[in-house]
């Protein structure tokens, strides 16, 4: 399982725009920046340089 605790989620913000993140199965997505931050073993990688671009079709 790759779930993040609600407590952790509530304090996590996009490092780029400081906006709320949208939890996905194995990542956290910022739809404003169209970036996806990976979560490995429950540890979110919030480095902008490691983020993956969100596909436009996913940003809904
Ligand atoms: Zn953002």
C-alpha cells in the first residue's frame, strides 16, 4: 500500500504554487502546475525537479 496519512496530506502543499495536492494511487498531483509528485513507500518526493508532468487528459 502506498497510502499517506490524512495528517500528512493535510500539511503537504505543492512546492511550486503552494496549492493543495490531489492524492492519487502512487503519487500526488497538482493540477494547477500539471505536475505529479511520486510517493515511494509512503514517502512523498516533493522535489520540483523530480516531478513528472501530468498528462493533459489527467488534469481534470
Ligand atoms: Zn502547484
